[in-house]
């Protein structure tokens, strides 16, 4: 599943963040937001109603947006290799676009 692969990628990235108070905060935040994307996407596919599906996809959208925010912070702090971070940010934006597109189709 694309969202699971993305979460695994971000977890690997977060493990390389500085072991400072600030690094720990961002590691915790980005790990929570990225893992929530896949979990809610999986739940959306098991939803009992259109409203439940829409709610779960909206959460995916919100969490994908938050994940892009933390990736941008990491980039601006130069805490990761820019080329790899740009690829990861592109994936985050694609997942965000998929979430938005899914909502618009309903």
C-alpha cells in the first residue's frame, strides 16, 4: 500500500533527525501524522457509509498536509539530504492531492 510505504520512509527519515529536544518533538509529530494517513485510509475503505468514508478521507487530507508541513520544517533546518527530502515531499503532496481528489469525486 502506498501510504504504508510512505509511512515507513518517513519513519526512517525521522530516525535520522537530531537527538535534541527539538528533533524529538518533530520526530514525534511527523511520525504521528504520517502513520495516521495510512491508518485512516485503510479505515475509509472499510467505512459503513458515505459520510464515514468522507470523514476518514478528510482526516487523511489533514494528516498529509501536516506531514508536508513537518517535511518543510526539516528541509528549512537542513536536517536531511535535500534531494531525498524533495522526493519525499513530492510523495507527500501526491498523497495529499489523491485525498483531495477522492473527496471531490463524491
